[in-house]
C-alpha cells in the first residue's frame, strides 16, 4: 500500500482534542486517529448509499416475479458471461 503525506491545519481546540484522544490510549498516534475518522466516514457514506438504494427500490413499486430468462441472465452476469 502506497502512503502519502497529508498536511492539515487545525484550530488549537481541535488539536488539543486529538492529542487528548491519542494520550488517552485510544490511538497510537495522530495518524491512526485521522485514518480511523476517514474509515468511519467511508462506512457512513456506504450506509447512506445503501439506504438511498433501498429507498429507491421501495419507491419503485411492487416487485414482479422473475422469469426463468431473468434468472438465466442474472446468473450469466454473476459468472461474467455478459458485458
């Protein structure tokens, strides 16, 4: 995994908060804390996307039964047989 340096500026109160979290033993260093925040944000964004997709599905109306042809097409897609 390639790593890149990121420099950022925080207000003193935020920096003190981050330092306190690290000092409390919750994180080994500031970088671990920031990485954890980014991971949590990524997870929240994925959850929001899933909620939106579920909402879209529910709003689209009642589902229809799949035909044998529908199932065959889905299996072909899953196998990678369809572009």
